[in-house]
């Protein structure tokens, strides 16, 4: 079985492909990039395909009518929305960060 | 693990460029044991920031680093920079002045990982540094980052960019990506082209070094605006150049080679491999080599997939054009004795002539 966490790097809808970055979730494999046809994305996930979206690709074998065959699942992660509490935290963090800035002298 | 040998002599200037294929870091010896670090990437063997591991191996004490510059916030330039900053607590930490604003600071905070785990790209690294530090130094065109007398010479590190127009362009560009209530939390955007990067001019008394970061070409926001500025053009022409934006066409400004550099400088660059984007292209290499015969790249390793044949065949059913991101780590080291006529070039790991 192979399990990969993928990040969409870019989408070319005309060509029907997405560029992806793959991190292995099983074993110690280096990161790879590649190209996946959009036809592998299920209808319910199609609206999630955009640059930066995260998905999981699982490749496995299953027994069907007595024979073993390759199977796969590609599912996109659905993201929650920004909450008011998160936006307040961002505002506070930004104010703290901004307060630490000390401009450098400039050359004439 | 790469063996780098001895540290530079006190009167020897050094520029070492590290790169694994996706990532870039630079260590500069300014003289008399004083160092400047620019950006950060991970050394896969040391599993640590490349420039920090390098200094440790050649016996440089952490206190000898005067400044750390994060040229911009993209992931390939800041991996491990929060660890690097922690390793050198006395070094000034310099970031692009585009973050000297409440809204851009909010962008870093939003994509810091607190609310958006796994979506942060480089924003998380810079935000972690900002949390750990009491002071951050924003740099833009004409900023004096470091000025010190070493080997009886005035050594001066100044920023050539971002230019003021780029600052406002960045703010405008960023506005559309600021988080809003009930809007889905998404990955931090790439924000290209890059006009916010801090490029550095290092004057070492009788010579100079130009570090081009990832600044791209534009007549008002990018390289042409830098070169057209009288103050920039009055800088001492450099004999060593970290080529901008991985040698790409979009980072190329012919006037840089005329105005800011001496004829036939030593040029070094890192590759960028992610998805379809692979830099430098053959055309990019040809253009750089057309400007100087002394050009080197930190990693020229093959990007062939690294997995067993059964896994590769099965994954290949779904995913075409598989390529490794970090296929080979390497470093290009330039050293020059003060007053010497030319740089001595050493190549480590996967580094090679361009």
C-alpha cells in the first residue's frame, strides 16, 4: 500500500491536469513532484482543486470476485472557514510583530 | 556528509552558496571572523540549516554571525531559518521592509500555522522568528544592514531592493489574500512575480559582492528600477554574483551585468525544481554563460524518481512526470584573499560548473 499527501502546485484545466507535490506518509521516501489527470478527482471534490489544496492519494490492492486488483482513492481535504476568534488572534499577533520593527539607517 | 575543510583566513573573503534543488542559503565571511548569513535551506545529511551546519563544521563560533537576512518569505529561501536565528541569538535579523506594515504583518500571522497548519509555506518560519525576537530590522532600497571596519577596511552591506514602488505594489497585491470571516482557510498564495526580495551589495573595500536573491525584472518594481537609480549605479561593481531568481528569464536584467558587475564576474546560482517549473532552463544557462564563463550551480543532480521499481510503476499509473524535488545537495564556495586578483572556486557535493 502507498499513502501520499499531495499539495496542488498548479492546475491546467484546459489540459485536464494538475501539478502536484507528493510527500510519502508511509516509509522514508523523498518528496516528488508529478502530474495527475483531473479525471482521477471525484465529482464531489472537483470544486476543491486549486493551487495549495491538499489531498491524500492511497494506492492499495483489493480482492474482487476472487481476484486481486489495483485500486486507488484520491480525496481532497476540506478546509474550515476563518472564525472571528482566529481573525482577532491574527490582529493581535500582527500588532505584536509590527511593534518589533526597527527601521535600519539609510544611505544618502 | 560533505567535508568542507578549514575556515577562511581572517583576511579572506568568502561567499558559500548552498542548495539542494529546492532551496537556497548563503554564508558570507566579511573578514576577521565576521559572518553574514542570507536565507536558509536544509542540509539533508545534517538535517539542519545548511549554513549553520557549515559554520559548526568549520569551527566558527555562533557569536561570529553579525546579521541574518531573510531575503523574502518563500518556502525555498527560509526553510530552517527560525532554527538558524535561534542558533545565532546575537545576530541582527533582517527581513524585507514590505512586512513593516500592519496588514503585511497580519499576512504572516494568518499563515503562521496557528490557524492553518500545513498551509504556511515560508510565513511560519518568519513568524516564528518574529515571536522569538524582540527586534526585527526591515530592509529596503538603500538600507545600511551592516557597516564595520575589518582588516582595516570599511565593509558595508547595503540593500538594493525592494524599491519603494515595489513596497506599495506588494501591499496592493496582498490585500486580496487577507483572511476574511467565513472564507475558507486556504494555502498561503505564491505571490509572483517577486519584487519584495532584499538584494544585497557587499562592499569589502577594494571589491564587492552582489547577492541577487529572487528579485525579478520590472521597469518600476524590479531590477530595472534598481539599476536606474543613481545611488545603486554608484555602488562599487562586484566581481562575484549570486544570480537572481535561479538564473531565470524573469530575473534577468542585462543592465545588471553592465552597471552592478565587473566584466566576467564569478557567478553562482541554485536550481529551483517544483512541478513543471525547473530553473534554470537550458536557455537560462546559455544566457548566464554568455555573460560570464565562470558560472556554477549548487546542484546539477538528476531528478529521477527515488523509489523501488514496483512503487514507481504503481504510482506512475496515476501520476506522470515524476521527479525528485531535492535530488542532490551541493555548495559552491568562493574565496578571495584581500587584494588578490581573482576568486578561488570550490565545488562540494552535487555542485558543478553551469
